[in-house]
C-alpha cells in the first residue's frame, strides 16, 4: 500500500503543477482577449488566429485542469446528501463511483479521441477560417485531458482505499472548500447560538424571581 500511496502523491504533484500552469493560461487568454478587443474596436484590426488562440487557451484551461479540480475536491457534489454520511460511507461511495463511472468514462473517451487526434496530426488539419491555426494541438487536448482525469481518478481511488484500510487519516488530500452560502449559514447559526446563550441566563433569573 505504501508504494501505491507514493504513486498517488506523485500524481497529485503533477496535478498541482498543472493547476499552476492553468493560472498562466488564464492570464494569457485574458491579455490576448483584451488586446484583440482594443485592436478591433480602436483600429478595426482583426485576426482569426488571434481569436482562435483564445479558444485554444480556453480549452486548455478546462481539459488540463480537470485533475487539479478533482484533487482539490471541488468537482460537483450533492452536498446536502453527502454531508449526512460519515467519511467512511462517503469514501466507499467515491470508490465505487470512480471504479464504475470515472475510470471507464475516461478510458472510453481516450480510446475515441486518440484516432481523431492522429488523423488531424497526420493530415496537418488547419482551421477553415482564413488565417486560422493548425488544429491538432487543440484536438490533442481531448485525449490528454481525459488521460489526466484517468490519472487523478487512480490517485483518488488509492486514497479512498488507503483511508478505508487504515493507511490514511483522511480520504481526501484537500477538503472541499466551503461556499459563501455555507460560510454565511455557519455565521448566522453561530450568531443565533450566541443570542440564545444570552437569553437563557436572563430567563433563568426571571424564573428565579417569580
């Protein structure tokens, strides 16, 4: 199990590195988008390649970031259901979901996308827009992205099994960040408890006088 947990840590480190890369991709997409808008509006200068690079960067953010999101436990969950279960029960549900759904889906998508990428690469497929970019780098993001998802799913499965077998204290590397609504609800609940604590001694005093 220790070897598998070491593999999980290596995969997590790769996903964290990709997460940092995504930040730069977002910055690049923002700068390019702003420059394109200024040139188009102020000088009537436009470029299909400049527009398409924005799409490529946008695709890169989503396809390369899927493992980082899964690592951070920020993917979509039905929180009002999972919050009612213990960590062990949630770990079992996660492990089943990863084995039955996530890993097979990632594998199928890689199997379907790889021939599509190879055809585009071999033919040097270009954008149909005048002055557009070569398309295979963007198409390559499909199998690469699902490969990253598959890799991180294996890491998460190892962590769940490690937790269930007593080799880890927590089923996740990082707990899910609370939403603003959850934080507000906790703040309101704390204020209500504080008010109740103030009222209770006053009621007890009044009862004693009566």
